[in-house]
């Protein structure tokens, strides 16, 4: 898995992504409610 910084990034219109917040800097990044679910995949969390 790649490590990157999304510090202060605007990802509100991004979709179909997975970012592991434990390995990537997501501080101050902006996500849509739906897009924020891509942050939970690394934690094996299911949201219905």
C-alpha cells in the first residue's frame, strides 16, 4: 500500500478511493460524507 499525504486536500468530489488514515496524513483534508467511508475500510468497519 502506498503512503502519501492528503494534508489540506479537497477530496469532496472524489469517489471510489481507499485511504488508510493510519499510514497517510489526512489532517485537514475535506471529504464528502459518502467519500469518508473510504477511510473506514482499513479498520474493517461496515456502515449500512
